[in-house]
C-alpha cells in the first residue's frame, strides 16, 4: 500500500536534497526516491574546489551532510528506480521498484547518467576495464595504463584524479581543443603522467577477460592504430533522465526539461531542478539554487491548494 506525502522528490543529488531541506523546514511531509548513491554525481566526485564555503570538500562528504540536514528536517528516503509517473486528480503517483508513492506535488530532480561512446567492446567490458566513474574504480588501476575519453571538465578532472593510481593516463579527445575550463587544461598539460591523443576517437575496445587494447582512429589522417591499455574511462557527457516524466513536460532539443519563464514546468504541481533542467551552468552550486527555488515554488503552490 502506498503512503501519501505533501511532496515526492525524485533524485537525491544536490538539487533534490536541497529541496528536501527547504520543504522539511516548511513543515511539509517529503520523501526522496533515489535509485543509487545519495548525492548523485556529486557523491562520485573526489574533490570540489568551487563549492562556496568549502575550500576543498569531497563530494561524498558533502552528500552525507546534505542528507543529514534533509533527514533532520523530516525527509524520508525510498531506494528505487522510478519507472512511471502519473498525474492524478489530487497530485501524482510515482511507481518505482522500491514501492509506490503518492503526493500532492512532485519535484523531478533525477539528474543525468553517463553517455556511452557506442563502440564495439564498450558494453562487453563494463566492470572489466571500461568505467564511467574514476572515484569508484580508479584504485583498481594502480601502476597500470589507462585511457580517458572526452575533452570536457569531467574528463580532464577525472584524468587528474586517476594519476594518483595509474602509471600513465592518456586522454583521447576527438578535437584539438578542449571544452574544459582553462584552469583544468593548464593542470593536465603540465602533469608528467598525462599524455594527449588529440583529433582521435576510440573505434574498438579489445581484450580477453579484461580490456587489453584500444583501436584509435586519427580523424585528421584517417589512420587507425592499436594501443595497449588496462582500462578505459569514458566521460563524454551525460544524458538527462526524463523518460518517466516526459509526457508531463516540454523537452529541449538536448532532452532536458524546458522550464517556463516563471520557473514552472507547465503541469500544475510538478517542478524540476538540477541537471535535468535546460540551463546555462551545470554545477553543484547551481543545482543547490535550483533545489531551493523548486522547493519554494512547491510550497507556494501547495499553500494555494
Ligand atoms: P561536456 O562538457 O558535455 O563534455 C563532453 C566531452 O565529450 C566533450 O569534449 C565532447 O567533445 C566529448 N564527446 C561527446 N560525445 C562524444 C563521443 N561520442 N565520442 C567522443 N567524445 C565525445 O560534459 P562534462 O565534461 O561531463 O561536463 C558536463 C557539465 O558539467 C559541464 O557544464 C561542465 O562544466 C560541468 N562540470 C564541471 C566541473 C567543474 O569542476 N567545474 C566538473 C565536471 C563537470 P566536443 O568537445 O568535441 O564536443
């Protein structure tokens, strides 16, 4: 049997946890449905240096404190992957493999999941040399040689993190310029363990039981070559998780939720926050702001009903 709440928040990342803190303080009964690690992608981040108030903080530690704050103000947690969201006459029902929840209002803060490069071998070697999380798997690559695919902030930051363990980190990027912030680019360019393979794409990942080598194609010359690697870390962006909610919102061309100028989704009682929303800056600091704004809008909506 399902329990009824004032608000159900889908996603326990910085946006969802902040919303829960605000709603708890507003004395609204709140439940967070989360499918994996509390803190979301933030929890998988080794070190944040741009979250105000902390010179340096681990993503895991920050997640724990945010969760503690949210539960102190009364938020409940349900572990489960949401498969269906339905609008009802008096709110929403959220179906997950952890149970059914109904609430008067819903905040969708489900974040995004790592994008794949879709090359032969990638899926065959997930957990056996192919990884999407350096913090989770980096320590398995002590004194080994790893490739990091991508040229954004995630790729370069994770490459730096992997230098703690790996003997060599090779960044394979499809262009000659990086998308990552200049300060991170400068760090990787002077790091003795990092080398760059630019204008290059991975064509195939090979091995027997574990990854052993990678076929790389130079996109300028068209030449392909095989390189020995023990691991391949893929950071080529993230796909927003909107599938169960897409019938209730407008999606942008990149698949994110397009908010209206007043910050609403278009469906009364449904709000959205964090990486699932189309916006300009995708940072923990902005996710926290989104969560606070969504919670405040929710509170206002519920007080009118
Ligand atoms: P991103 O900025 O979208 O970068 C993705 C990278 O992957 C790009 O370099 C892209 O190449 C490459 N790429 C995409 N598809 C590919 C494919 N099929 N094959 C090979 N390469 C491919 O993603 P992100 O680095 O995950 O960052 C996401 C957001 O989080 C950004 O807004 C970023 O600023 C933020 N972030 C910030 C920090 C921080 O420390 N402040 C840390 C992590 C993330 P092209 O450049 O050629 O398109």
